[in-house]
C-alpha cells in the first residue's frame, strides 16, 4: 500500500478516483457506493425518546430498603427516629475520638486531604470527554 491507498482508506468519498486507478484497492474494497443517509429514517436511540423508564424499578428498590429498615427497627423495639439519633450520636463520638487522637496534626491532615481530593477532582473534570466528539 502506498500513500494514495492510505488516503483512500481514511476518506473514500474524497479519494473516490483512486479506486478506479488502483487494482489492489478495487480488489480489497470492491465497488464503493457513497450516498447520503436520510437522518429521518434512522431509528431513535434508547436515550432519544424511548418510552421505557427505569424509575418504577428505582422506586420499588427504595421502598424495599425502607421496608427492611423499618422492619429491623420494629424487631429491635426502637423507633426509626431513635435509630437515627443513636446512629448519629455513635458517629459523632467516633469522629470526636479520632479527632482527639489526631489533635496536633488534625487540621493540617484535613487541609492536605482536602487539597489532594479537590485537586484530583479538578484534574478529572479537566480531561477531555470520551464520546462521539473525542
């Protein structure tokens, strides 16, 4: 293959004359017909107006998790609000114990972690998207 063959392979419409001149390309590609595509005749992609939506599945999942949580609260003999307060008090006590252990280095460690995480998020958002225009 030479440069003309590579150019034809990259853009057959622009280099259609090359197919008539090159026996190798004619054997490999056969007759290439180029015609415009009627965009109105193409079927819609699922995200372009399909009628099926997954929201009922999400709603059923949320209701199932809520039902399991309420059932566990009933089995333990506590109210759901009591479970939330107990959980939040436990989390607060745990977080305060960790902070007390890191007391001299806590603010510096938090600042460094904050900057690192936000820098990573910034770099990820600056990347070029991978999609149809990539």
